[in-house]
C-alpha cells in the first residue's frame, strides 16, 4: 500500500495503525501504484492547545476521511497526545470505510498492558482506567475491562519480583513437523534434525558461559524456561544431558518456576515425562490447539485428538505440578461451534493454565504461500470464539493474568493466559512485561537486559538459524562480546 505522512509522527506507529484495517500490507516507498493500491494519507499539525490530525483512505473509487483534534491534558505527554490524535483519525476513517469497529481501538503493539499499568501507577482506579481506555484509546468495553483486570492481576504478582533477579530461556528450535501457521525458527526436515547432536554440544557450552555471567554478577535466577520449537523432540539421552548440565550450573531448588514446552502431543511418552519430572521441572505445556482432527490435519499437526488426551493423562500421572494447554481461535477450517466445543472439553480436564491464542498470520509461515485467503481484518467467528472462551474460563474459576498481541491477527484480537488461583506462569509475565533480565541461549534466542528505572532495554540476538549458530565465527563473536555487553549494561545501571 502507499502511505503518505505529512508531519512529525512515527512512521512505524502509523503503519501499525494501517495494519488494523489492511492486514498483511507492505509499505514500500517505491511501490508502483495501481487502481487497486490502497492509499492512506495522514496529516499531523501540532498546535498551541493540542494536535490536529486528518486521515484520508482510498481504494479504487472508494474513499473515506476523518479529522481529529486532541487537546493537551494532564498525565499525557505531547507525543502520546499526538499518537492519540493520529490514531483517532486513522481509526475513524477506517471505521467509515470498512463499516466495522475493531475492538482494540487505536492500541497497537505487543504489550497493551504497559499502557494500563502506567495509568494504574498514575493513581487511576480501575473504573478510571476502563474509562480512559474506552474514551482515549477507543477500546470496546469488553477489551477495556479485560485489560484492566489483567493489569490488576499482574500487579499482585510483579510486586514480588525482587531486585537483581533474572530468568533464563533455552531454545530448542526443532519440531517433528512444521505447522502451516508457524514462523518460529523450528526445523523438521531430516537434514536439519541431523544437526541436533552438534547443536546440543554448542548449547551446553553456552549454558556454562551464560550461567557463569549470571553468578559472577550477583544475579538471582528465578525462572527457567526451555522452549522452541518442541524441546521434547530431543531423545531421552539428549534431554538427560541438558538437565544434567542445568543441575551442575543452577540450584534448581531455588527456582520459583522451571518450565518446558512439550507442545506437540506426538513427542510425549511416559519415559521422557519421568525424566522431566525427576530433574525438577514443575510446569509443562501440552498444546492441542484444537480438539478437531480435521482442523489439525488442515494446519499441519501430525497428532490426533486422541494423542492429546493420551499425552495429557500421562503428564498428570507423571506428577508434574502444573500443566498448560494452548488453544487457537480462528484457525483455518475451524468455526465458532468447533472452537466452543474444544473449550468445553478442555475445561473437563481442569488444566492449571489455559492460553487462548488468536490465529495470527506470520510472513514466514507456509500458509501465506498456499494461495488461501488468510488475512482477515474482520474477526467473524474468531471474536465469538474468544468471547466464549473468556466467559467459560471465568465461570470455571480461571483468571486472566497475562496478555499480548501480534500483527496480522484475525480481527486484530489478542492472546490471553488464564490460570486457576495461585497457578500463574511467572515467566510469561516476566517476558511480556519486560520486568527483569531474560538471558537466552540457542538459535533464535534473544537476551533482554532491562533497566526499568530509566527505562532502558538492550537486546542481544543469537543467530536465527541453527547452522549460523553452529558456525565458528558466531561462537568466536559470542566469546568476545556477550559478557562485555552484559557487564557494560549492568554497570550502567549502578
């Protein structure tokens, strides 16, 4: 699409506003304009008493426009007022053009709880927060209430985070097969799976190096998360090698939480669950996504509903303390009726956590190249499915405790984690809310150093692909620079 901006406002911000109505669009400065090319023109004018903005949309012969003026007000920076004015102009022009109202209003980005948390810090009570979210950010009442509730639930947990704490993430970027919607760096071909032995050797060396940095700098490790990919793709001997290394380097008994992704039921058996339990893991994720075999086949999962039930029962029998299940609303081939049935069946199992995702179209996913119509700005059944899950989970004693959003999600909807009382997953909150350092090892992993007093965040990226991660050049770079970057950042915090 063609985006024209006149005035001083973040282009990235306006692009994300446009994606609310034009999901999947690309923003090229040199794109050749055809009769069907969407055109959005945004004007911004900072005035003495506020900010004026206008937005004009055109696709073919159809046009829409809207003007907004936002006064400066206490508790809002000038930049925030500017974003609200631009947001209201683009949002309202799109609302007129497409004839529907996105439920998240003008809030963009992965972490909307940051906005609500700042409103809470500024002394607003829950009713005031909901009002501001509705009036200033144009959220519908359900989303304003959900975001406020999650912010209040998080506040009870993050107050106990403590200083000089950190978490460790370990990446196992391999899966038995690749789901059609997946964009994670997870590899499933025989050639790539053959890299696992070399990958594990390098990973174990990096665990030594990173845990040494954590100890040397007096940081306390509170949560440990093994993700991917699907870590249970590893053989039993590889799992044991990984856990043995972690036990040599970390006092596992001092952790608040030790989690592992076992998202694919077809990788789970009694033997590897026993290993996982014996080495101190207290939280596991087993993810059906849907309890509909036809939809599972459609999205490229090679397990069945029966496989999920078998894996879940084995996990319960293993004695692992907490079990999470992931569900996805709006999957290709699914419907409101099918998803609501999945929710009802999952609730019969009473998992400790249920995470309800909304189908998101990633540019690296196979489904993007399938020729099917995957970008859907209007939520349709997905909105009904998400609403149903929220109602049913709350009625069964689950509370929403963390939330994040992604680009190009069906209906511009959200992903929400629910938990039974006192069974929340801490790492989920820490990584989403950027509350303390997250050290990370393995391909595609990102170390995130946080100085929330300034605030300031620095990211250190591992190579995306396993073959890059295994290169001597990268290992040399890691040895020379990783500790230096970490200790320079920690020193700047003092």
